[in-house]
């Protein structure tokens, strides 16, 4: 397998965590989003949407992080990232989608660049936008984690799954943009539990071969 990604991409980070949790090896292919490498013709031929991640598995090209993770779940079912019970699977998917569908799409790099570039908003206004959507999404997620009985050491029970795979990159980004996480003790606790695990450490942005610390 070959993963096209960017070290700071939350979506690519999710897939790296899933691959690591399942013990799958892959070739890394860095696509530097901040330098515009996703718009090069050779990458546009890989992904017409010009986004990361893309996972190549043999001759197959797979797109969209959650769809990729569910593909890995179906083709490499152990260890499980989704529960066996249908209702519990729905819960885990819905928790993951709070991040992947409600928070992240409003705050990814191309949206932030559009806000400051085409719309001309200030850096402070951009940060206000970012923090608002993270806080709004995390408030709903925190409430569900608090009131639903399936929450355990992780978002669902005592083993990491799809919801944790989605959550950890969003926590990392929230901290990078100085979002106040004080109101979210369960989210912080679960995030801390996750990053104790080798798979999450291996997938962390700073541990990627294309990490740019300049």
C-alpha cells in the first residue's frame, strides 16, 4: 500500500492511525499542501479533487479518509475499529462524523486560505472562525460522551476505534490553534489515553518523514 498524505493533514492523520492500529505497512508519499503540490498535474491525475489522503492498494485508488478506514476495516478486520453490534456501530460512526463532517470541513486549509485570501478577512477573524466551529462541535461531542453509557477508556468502550481515530487529529489541531479545551474534560482524557498508545504515537504529525519544522 501507498499513502499520499501531508504531515499536518487531519484526514491523512486519521488514516495513518488506522493503518498503525491494524499493524499495516505502507509506503509514504508526501504531498505538501502548503506549497501547493496537490495542484500539480501528476497528483491531480491521482486525485481529481486534489486533496489528501489517497490510499493506493495494489491497483485500487481509495479516497476520503473515513471511506478508506472503513475499507481497511472490511479488508483487515482485526483489530476491530467498529463494534460488532449494529446500533453501537452507528454510535461510533456518528461520533466520528461530528469531527469528520461537521468540524473539519469548515476548518481545513483550503477553507482557511479562502477566508483570508478571496474574502480578505483578518488573521484574528480567521482564528475566531476556527475556534467557534471546534468549540461548537466539541460541546456536542462532550455531552454525548458524558451521557451515553458506552463511553469507556476511549470514545466507545475500552479499546480504540473509529471515533478515537477521528478525534485525536482534531484535538491536535485545536491545540495548535489555541482552542480552549478546558470545558471538555472527557475529550481531553480520551485524547490523553489514545496518545499513550504506540499506534497513535507512530501516526503523529511530528513523526512523519515529511514533517516541516521550519
